[in-house]
C-alpha cells in the first residue's frame, strides 16, 4: 500500500497492458484478483476525481482528509482499519495526478476546488476536516472558505502541520533557532523525502520519475512556500508527533496560536513526522482521531438541543 510502491506497480501495469490507472484505484480494487478484473475489462475507463471514497458506509457525518506533499491519499489505507465502522472517510488528492489536468499551484486554489468537491458529497455543514503536513495548510484554508460561505466546520485537525510564517511570530530569542530548524526541517520535507525516495524507486526501474509526479510535487511545494494563512474564527486541533522537535519549544503549537482567538487543542500522537501513518503508529493516530470526532459530534448534538 506504500504510495511509491504503488507508483512502481501502476507504471508496470501501464507498460504491459496499456491501462492508465489512478493510484486511488487501490481503494476500489484491493486484491490482485480485483485489480486483474479492472485491467481485463473491455471498454473500462477509469473515473478520476480529487475526491476519493475510502469508506462510504456509516451514518455519521464523513471525515475528509487532505493529501500531503506527494498529492495522493494512499497513506489512509491502514487508517480505515482502526476507525469505527460507522465513520465514512473520504480523501482529497491533488489535481493533476490524472496526467490530463495541470496541477493547481496555490493553497487558495486547492482549497476552493476541494470545497466544491466536498459539497458534492455533503452539501451542508457541519464539516469534519483533517489534513496531513502540507495538507494541513489546505485544510485550514478550506475551513476559512467554508466559514465565508456561512457553513460551520465542527472539527479542524492539522496533523504535523505548521504555519509557514510562524517564526516571525516568535520572540526574538527563539526566532534564529527556529529559522535554522525550518531550513533543515519542515520547509525541505517535500523535496528531501519525496524526491529522494521517488528517484530511488524509479532508479530501480531504470526509468525517470514520471513528469506528472514531478509537476504535482513541484506545484505543492511552490504552494506551500508561498502560502501565508489568515485569521480563522473557530477552533483548531493539532496532532503533533511524539518525536517531533516541536516539543522542545515552550509551546509546540507550530505558529497556529496567533491565527485564532480559541485555545488550541493539542494531541501527542505516536511516531515521527514521516511514519505517523505506518502500521506501528496508526492505531494511536486513529484513537486520537476517533476521540476528537466523538467529542465534536457530541458537542454538535448538544448545541442542536
């Protein structure tokens, strides 16, 4: 289920069978047999959308989770095994992964597009949103846009995501240290990890990294670098990895505290920035997600009554 292994697999499928499948097909066909049926299907055409149904069963309001810098949502594959069966889950993947549409290049564009995609499934709020790393910025902006539309966001979860301009908000004693940390840490995370691992995979195939994957990652990195979030009226919930350097700060809030009048709710989740969705940490992440959803749903029902 690893996204880069999936890229390798689908590259070989296209080469052998002349079938171009989106990575999210693995949610639709999770076994070799099911995947083979799709490949054999005559006249079959993949239907591509930024909105990916991951778990559609259940009576609760859905949770929408936004991609990171790589653009796809395969990191949620194990998450569905640890969330309540009655909890619908949808992912949002980058425009451009279908190799027929240019990637979006600003967080604001992405958020506006994803808001429309979400409303196809859930026309009215309250909404439950989460975003991982770079996806946290998009999710934050989506929440602001929902508010501008007069819609309520009941839960906004930012997972290992920080305000790109947050060093400017810190006391001068900390600013230099944080600037140094940013240069070697969060701001280079997309290029440093995604590019390095991607090239390693495709080097084994003696193939260059597919242009569309390059363009999506570049677009996401550009959007990340340029985005400066504005004030948000409602509550923000942060998930911070237990091995994150942020815990060495007086308050590991990643700079979001200056963008809301509400006190931030911070949860420590197992692992480090790069492995919070892996099998040995995913149960802890899901437990915190479930607890936040339960609390938020209860508060919404109480407010209605």
